[in-house]
């Protein structure tokens, strides 16, 4: 498996800007906020709160969302700051559902450009 150069957002104040000014996208398996960042490459944050479930479910949800970002979102999106919030269904849905939701997210991001 090749290592990719995906940047992760860590600062809470930077995340708050994306929550406030970004575009919200809701689907069955996750909630996404994105904000166009022209000079910066794609950066993302994955959040899984305790509402998702125990630690095993939260970690699985985050792993699945990371893999979707690596395979589908990274090569197909313009430079954006992205926040993915896992829902309780994220850990139990089929991977093809996640892929379909990500394709819809990519369409939404490209429409907003």
C-alpha cells in the first residue's frame, strides 16, 4: 500500500472556520463540511464522537472514512478543507454505500466551484 501525502487539520480554530463558512453535505453514512482552499492541497479531518458507539466502532468508522478519502476523494477533488463526521451507521454500512456517498460528495464539491 502506497503512502499518500494527505494533510490533516488539527487546530480547533481552523476547524471552526470550516464549520461556520463551509458547505454542509449530509448523507446516510457521514456528514461532511467543506471549504475551498485555493493555495493549499486537500486537507481533511475525521471526527467520530461517542455517539457512534464504543471505541471499536469509532476506530472502524474512522478507518473506513480514511480509506474512502485515500481512494476516491483525494484524486478527484480540487483543493478543499474537508471535515468528515462519522455517523452511527458508518461502521455497519457496506463499503459500496460509502463509495456512493463519496461520489455524491465529490459532485457537490465540484458544483460549488
